[in-house]
């Protein structure tokens, strides 16, 4: 049986929910209805996947968080590091990339832990301190003549350590606020962006703390395939075993 105009409308509705990552099926009856069709009707699912493929996307999960998409870099739906504030400079892109990859290794220090769905809470202060320790290890690694396999990572740790943990604005609207000239700013910027993407939420029980969501864990599995994550996680495990 071929799909009708109503079916195609439902596919469009499902895709529109999927590309708004803060939406949940539990909050919208229409989302519940169309994702139930995706799970139960093969023809509907096949047509949806084909449309997403044309957009450079694929379904990573269709669980309680809705349709979670993996986006190809060339997709018109792709988020780019340069979309973050103050990432026009190459060094700032490196900082943002390091924080994002480091966050995955901080929350999930091994690929096995990526299959553990327990709640992960992240303090901006703790993550910043962990990243600073990581960069110090990378500095020692470099000083020993060992190769860092990812060129961007080699540049990123130098950029991170060149900044102080905190730096506050002294005038105007930025007075008393963290500026992009410190590492804590970049940690908070990434966690805030993840909140807007439905991958984290502010934890009201502690200051400057976020809870990572299931959506983040699903996406973290993709990042775990990258060489930078593998190297960071292995380096961290090696240091922990020595300690």
C-alpha cells in the first residue's frame, strides 16, 4: 500500500519534531502519535529514513527522548562550532572542540560506560579542573617526545593552558561576568549550548552544575568513535592506573 498525503504530512511532522531537540513525545500528543507510527509501521519508517538520508541525517535512537538524529557535517541541519559565540577565531574553535570532546571522556571514561544509562552530573568547575589536568598530561606527553595523534588536540591543549581558569569583565554589560578569555567561560558555553540542544539541563541542586541527558549519551557514542576521544580516554585511564 502506497503512502498517502496524510502519511507524508505525518512524516514531515515527525522530522520537524526531530530537528527541535528540546521537544519530547511525552509533551506533545502529535509527537507521540507520529513516533509510534515510525516504530510500528515499516513503510512509514522507511520513507522517513529516506527523507532524513536526503538531509544528511540518520536516526540514532527512537526512545523516550524522541527521534535522536546523527547529522553529517555537510548536512544543512548540522551545528558547527563556529555557530557558538566568539568562535570566529581558530583558537576559540579549538577550545570549544576540546571542551566538547573532553566532556565525553569526563562523563564516559570508557566505551563500556557509554552503555550505562545512569545519570551523569557535571560541575563546570570540576570539568574545567579535569581538562586542565588533562592538558598538563598532554604537555608532559609532548615533552617526552610522544606523538599526539590528533593535530587539533595538540594545538588545543596549548591554547587551553595559555588561558587562566577565570577572567571577569570589568566594564559595561560584561562587568563581573566570565569572559571568553578564560577556560571556565568555554566550559559553561558548551554546557549551555548542550542545554539548548536537549542534551543537558541545569541542575538546580548545585551551583554551575548540569545533568547530561540520554540524548547526550546517544550522541556521545558517535564522538567516542573519533581518535581524539579514544586518545584522551586512554591517556586518562593510564594515568589513573598509575595513581
